[in-house]
């Protein structure tokens, strides 16, 4: 299988973690998101959505969207599980993952930040304020969801890393890069630290990817 990735793409980082947790080897092809050339060619040849990541499955063709890829991996390679057995627990893990993927990430995505700068003429300081506001707001909601849910342990659900942890770690990586204030999210910060103890998470880190700069 081949993963179209970019070292700093947090959506690709999610999939790298999931692949590593499941012990699946995938070739990586880097698509540089900040250079003008590779993205249009990738869009034309592989993924009309033009977003990173996408997985070229050996059996099922191109699969875009990080959560669709992780669910695909989960269904095709059920062990080790990234979704729990119980219905309520599965919904809880998916809700935490979707909170990140749908409610936080799109507001702070590269093309949104570029639009604020180029089309709306915003200064970098205003764009950074936008970024921190929405990321801190979303992570605050996730902290409340996780602490009130009473289901977390060492990880978002219990003591095994699941799909939602695959999304949490990249989102916190991004939040720190942009100097968000994480002081009101001690539970998420502690879960992130536990994930960093696991090889599958460390191997997926942007700094150790072949295209890292
Ligand atoms: N919902 C998508 C988001 C994918 C996405 O936005 N990827 C970013 C990198 S993290 C990207 O390709 N950005 C290019 C752009 O914004 O033009 C997913 O989960 O895969």
C-alpha cells in the first residue's frame, strides 16, 4: 500500500499512527503542500479532492480522507482494534475523533489560513489569533467531553490507544507549534504524553518522516 503524505500534515500523521499501531507497512510518497508543483499533479493523477492524506490500497484503489482510511484499515485488519467492542464505547471514540476532525481541524487548515491572508488581507497576527482561538476552543470542548465522559484511563478510552488517540496527538502537535495555551487541558496533555511512550506514535512523528525539513 502507498500513503500520500506530507510530514507536517496532521491528517496524514493520524493515518501514520494507525498504520503503525496495526503493524502495516506502507510505502510513503511525499506531496509537498507548500510548493506550487506537486499538489496540482497529485490532484490530477490521484486524488481529485487534492488533500493529504490518501491511501492507495493494494486491493481497493485510492481512499481519501483520514478517518475513512482509518476505518478501512480497522475493517480490513481488525487486530489490534482501534475501535472498542461495545456500541456506546464505539460511539464515544468516534465522537472524540470527529470533534477533532470536523470541529477543530477544518477551521485551522492551511487553505483557510491562506484565504484569511490572501483574499481577506488579514495580518499574520490576526491569523494566529484565529488559529489559537479555534484550536483552544475545540480542545477545551474535547477536554470537557473526555473528563465528563468518565471513560478515559491512560488513553481517551480506557488503557489502550484507539482511533481518537490517533487524532489527538497530531492535533496537539499542531497546537504546540502555533503556541496554543494548553494549560486548561491537563487530561489531554497527559494522554498525549502517554502516547509518546509508544513506538507506533513516535515513528509517526513529523520530525522522523523521510520528507521532514
Ligand atoms: N478531512 C480531511 C482533511 C485533509 C486535509 O485538509 N489535509 C490537509 C493537510 S493536514 C491538506 O491537504 N491541506 C491542503 C490545503 O489545505 O490546501 C482528512 O481528514 O483527511
